[in-house]
């Protein structure tokens, strides 16, 4: 079946077509890998040849779209090595492992039971789950403990919540995620930790870990208005500036006013967010209208709303919000939806870590987030730092 037939099949039958599309793509990836390892393309003659092809060996790969039947190339003189099974299946393996672990430990929601039945793994042993978990944990630990650049100009921090079993109860736990934009303009996932809640000590711990892994300079820290983040950043990265995410700021103000005023106030806030003087005038107007709690919220976050403007103007749109991490959090939620509730902290970090590794690989190998010369990524003229507050 050629590529055109595969695409037509995908358009007419999404699930089957997706299986065929992924199968074609991964087989093509392996054919490119074998050409690189052999030293020459297929059927070519060259003095650079290092090995000869030796047919194919069938391999299967379990994915969320079903089991794929792949053709793994073989080389005669040297073993053929491929990243296809390791890279593509890492998150799939973490997902299946979390589902099975949930089933074995009694987190037997209807959703988990249905997925288990679909996977056909009802009789899987606890030792198999433990073996897979150990393999995944090694990869996650290696990723989370790697050395990082000493200077990360822009640091983005946020948390998203998941249901985790705690004894006989199910509670919401925070997954704290830190990402940064490096001096070369590329994004990078820097850390992820499961915590009972967001508080200063949790963020202090994650920032301390970043410093132990090599980070010693941050220019701007972008987050929501959580006091624990601000306090931890002030302690761990003195001299850096804090930027209140504009989206979170508007939400925080709107929570303090009746719903009937939301549209009007949101539009005015957006217009005022580039002018500190206008914003303060609007706060006075809100106070005069009897909306003192909204006015107080503006006053409370005012010092952190304009710090992004001390950096190159071409960056402003991307460093005044935590949208970079909002998209990451949405992907974490989407790809863990089948779980429902995690059996423990380790299971959550295992799956989330696998997803974050995938995202990080896409970021590092993709386009720069800030597409300018590296020497312009940050300025020597810092924004208002914590010590001046």
C-alpha cells in the first residue's frame, strides 16, 4: 500500500488509517536509520559502506492506536540499533503500566477496567509491572538529574493537579513543573516534582535542586500569583525579577467581582496592562464602584506586572504569561485521561516524566522559542528585582 492509499484510508477510517500511517512512518524511520548505520543508501555502491543489509525481522509495538506490526531491518556485519521502539513506546509503556498498576492495587474505576479488558492484560503479574516500572524510573531519574545550563534567562513555573490514591482516600496532588528558555532561545523542561500542595517549601526544594544541577543565574521568573513561588524565588534566586502571568492576573481580578461585570472588566484590564499608571487609575475606579476586593488584587500584584518590559520587546508576548506551560499541562491531562486516578505518587511521576521527556525532545530538536541571536536573549539591565521590593 503506497502513501496515497494510506492517507485515503485514514480519511475514511480514522483508527485503522492512523495505525497504517504510524506503521508506514516508523518503518520509514528505521529504513533511514539502517542507511545511516550501513553507510550507504539502499542498492547504492560506495567505499563508505560499513555493513550490508540482511533482510527484515517482524516486530510489534503496542500503542494507543492498537498493536502495530513493524519490519525491523537487519545488518549482517553489525547489529542494527533503532530509537523507534525506545522513543515511541516510552510514554505508551508508562501509560499501560500506570493503568495495570491501578488495576492491581484496587483503583478499579470502570474506566480502568475497560482499558484493561481492551489491552487484554487481565492476567499480568505484579512482577511484570515492577520490572517495567523499574526500567521507566531509571530513565526518569536520569532525565530529572541531568546537568543544566548555568544561565537560564527565563524560567516558567506552574502546577497542575491529579487524583492520587492515599490509603483509602483519593486526594488531589500537585505536579510542579519548571521549564526554561536557554540563552540559545530553545525551551527545555527542567524539573517536575509531585507535592501534596503548592507551598513555599515545595518550590524552594525544586529551585534548590536546579541550583545543585548547575543553574546559578535567572533573569525573569514567570508564574501565577502564588505567594509560595514568589517567596521561594526571592530566597533561591536573588537578583532575579518576578513576572505575574497576565492571564492568571485577569482571572484573579475577575474572581473578586460579580459575573455580570466580567466582560467589561476583562477588556479594560487588557487595555491597561501595558500602562501601570492607567492600571492604578482603574483600581481606584473599581474601589469607588464598591469593588474593593478587585482593586486590592490589582494593588497586590502591581509590582510584578510590568517586569517583562525590561527585556527585548520582541520577547514580550512570550514572556508575560505562562502559556508555554499551560500547553504542557493540557498535554499531561490529555494523555493521562485514561488513568482516572493514580495508585501512588511514583506512578504519576512515571507517566508525567515520560510525557515531559517526549515534549523536551520536541523542543530541543524543534524551532527556537525566541528566534534571535543568543547574546540578545537577556539584557544586562535587569527588571525590578526582588531585593528592591
